[in-house]
C-alpha cells in the first residue's frame, strides 16, 4: 500500500505539473550537444538487437522520444502520468505513447533493442531501484542496450543522496554504485559520460549517462 501510494503521489504531481514541464523542457536538447551525442551513439547500437525498437521509459512530453525516433530506431514512449502522455500524443501524433510504470512494463520478454531512461528513476526509492533495473533487463533482447541518465552524488562515498525537486522527492546516485546495480541484474557497462554542471543549469549537479548492454547469452540476473 505504501509503495502504491508513493507511485500515485508522483504520478499525480506530474499530472499537475505537465503543462509547465513541457514548456520548460521540450526544447532542452537544443543546447545540450553532449546529450545529443550520447543519444546518437545509442541510436547506432540498438538497431541490430531484438525487433530494433526502443522504449523511452519516463518519456514525459515526448520530445526526446521524437528526437531518438528521428535518428533511426522506432521509438515509443511510456510514462506513469496520463497528462504527460496526452501532451506527448498531441505534440507527436505520429508516434506511440502509452501510460505505464517502470516496474511493470507491458512489454514482452526479450524483444527490445533498447531502453532509454533519462532521469526517470530519480523518484524511485533506492531499495526499489534493483527491481526497476531488472525490468529493463527483462524487456531487452540479448545484446540490447540501456541508456540511463541521472544526477550524481557529491562523491563515491555517498551511494545515494536525496535532493529537493519541484515535483516530488528525488534521489541522486553515485555512478559507480548504479553501475554495480546494473551488473548485478545482467547489464554490463559499455560507456559513461559525466558532464559537469553549467552556470545555466537549474541544479549544480554532475549529470551522468551510463550505457549498458545485456549479455548475448543467459537471461537471469548476474549473467
């Protein structure tokens, strides 16, 4: 019940914030060449795995979904907020968007070429993150890739840190700690990018992009 209420609270908060969020962030990639570079590399590596599709999990108003789809891979969006999904469908009527949760994706086992998770795990309580990562592993085809982005803690000695967020309580992660969680569920790190905060950033946190790959053989965690 507690977990359900926490998820509902985050969903309701994003429903309320959806129009303002879309106004603030729908052109966020324009001034983020390093983010675009990581998305471009991700688009190149996902095509040959599974059915080649990519799920943008926590897609918000759909701007990153549309950008990635324009790079080649057939990309669809999933978000827990019905209001966000409605905005995404309105802004990008040619793409597929659906309401869903990260911990229980309505996607068959082992079919996707890629999963994209940009800041969508920040509201997940740390004890629940391994189950979300295991769900990403479940839906990826062997050889499929996950690109996950999040804000970093102040140092490696701090695996997680809570930070103030305008919508709901949120968490930062040590890159090494999150990479270890990925390994435990069968996703091996391929590359990482850590970007230092810019003077114009809303929060003075380093931004982390981890690219991980599901093993070609073996389906279970730790393979």
